[in-house]
C-alpha cells in the first residue's frame, strides 16, 4: 500500500534510524535506498537540525511525547514545500508522511504577486 500512495513515507526506529522508505520518499530525497535504510534521519538530513527548521524538532517531539504532529514547511536544499504528518507507532518508532505541496505554494506566490 505504501508504494502506491503519492506521499513520501519514512518509518523511523526509536533511535531515529530509517527502517523503511517508499519509492516517493527516495525520489524526493534524491538518494538510493541503500544509502537511506539503516541510516540516521539526522545524518541524512542534517539541515533539519538548523535553527528555524521545524522538521528536526518536530520529529524529536513526536518521538519523545508519543503524539501525532502536523505542520507545513519548506526544505530549502531541495526547494521543496511539504505538508508533514508524524504518527508514533506501537513499537516506539515513528511513521512520517510528507506530501509535496510545492506546486500549490508556487501558485499561491504567483497569485500574491499579481
């Protein structure tokens, strides 16, 4: 099922290691599966820990507090806007869904500029 959805999906272990990534996640990340699986989320995407980013703090918060989170943020290294849903899993990990809303954000910016 996760291979057939349009959202990027990552499954993180309690130590933030990537256990699973669907094809859309690999495409958006521009990285091969062998590089992603088994690697630390924060080692793969260190920019998420930079000041001003919601991604790193939100992932850490959702994991620690075991509560779902939802937010929208841009990821500058890939010129990408995402709507993010984070869901704690029963085994202590985290399911992360990233919906690409870049086209919508660009259209909104064009309309605002007209």
